[in-house]
């Protein structure tokens, strides 16, 4: 015979079991990821794992000052560039007057611009451009990354080894939104780098909101409005600020 109290006890027992398994799996995942990033794998997969972690939980990692939290940097895919003229001369001895700066998408990294053996940034070298790549924490708000990116560009252009005749920004997915945000903040802060910008290209950037991110927001609303789903509300809270922003732009 059906008993509401009996059902509630069984359901609570099931939820306790699920929570315990999630805890165990999370601890195992954390241990595995730590070992992989610190000791295993090449730079490419390690960077990909870190990028995914930061896309999903980057804002939380920063808040907790976790060492896995990614900081913004401009790179040549091999090293962080020191934005001082003497250092840039040493790091980029062949720096050209034309720069293309690639800005990756959500849960991605600066080393993930190669498809079918073709690096989309490097392809511009034969046209006289110096390819650079932004690495940033995609779990942060787009606006926060955009404002920081604008400050980075201001220093980069002012310290570049030669006069910059052309700056091209190439943004993929969220990277296009971050680049657009950087242009806005450059105007707000009257940054000089904006005068060097000739072209802004966005590839698959969700300027009207990302469908998957919008679906996640819809699920958040359903969980909030349905009492039987309240137990899953903590799962929705895990979403990073960056992923939430993708559904609102």
C-alpha cells in the first residue's frame, strides 16, 4: 500500500546516496585532475583541462584564491608576454607592425586555435602579421574580462617594439563578446589602443545569447518554481558567471 511517509523516506535515502556518490566522485576527480595538471600529459591537454575547469568554476576558483584559477595574459602560445618594451624585444625578436590577437571561447584556451592541422592565428604570419593569443578565465563575467583586456591592450600597444600600424582582433564564441566589451571599455577609459584597431572579427559569437546557455537558464527557472526539484537547486548554483552571461547578451 502506498505511503507518503514511506515514499519520502525512500526518496530521501536515494538523495543521500546520490549526494554521497557525487562527493566521492568529486574528490576522485579533484585528485585525478591535480595529478594530471601537475605531473601528467602534454601542455595541450593540461591547458584544455584547466580551461574547462575555469569555464565551469572560474569565478569560484578566483574567489577562493585557488591556484588553478587562470589569470589573464597575452601569449605567443609558448609563454606569457611581459608587456614591457625591452622584454617584448627579447621575447618577440621578429615583431611586426601588424598584430592579430586571437581571443578564445568559453571553456577553451589559447593553445586551441588549431583545426585539422591549421593554426588560424599562425596563418596570418605570411601576410606580415604577428599572431598573439589571449588566455583568460572564461568563468568570469564578460564585462570583467572585457575591461581587463582593454587595459592589457593599452599596455601592449604602448610597449610594442615598433609602431603598430594595424591591430586585428579575432574572437571565437565568447571571445568575440569579450573583444566587443574591450572596445566599449576602451572608449570609456579613453584608451589609445582603440585607434590602432582596424578590424574586429567574431566567429560564432552569440551576440543574441547562446542557445545552450539560455536552456540552462530555463532549467534554473524550472528548478526554482518546482518544489519537487528543489533538491537539485545547488547544481544550478554551480554555473559560473561567464556561462550565465552567455544567455543574457
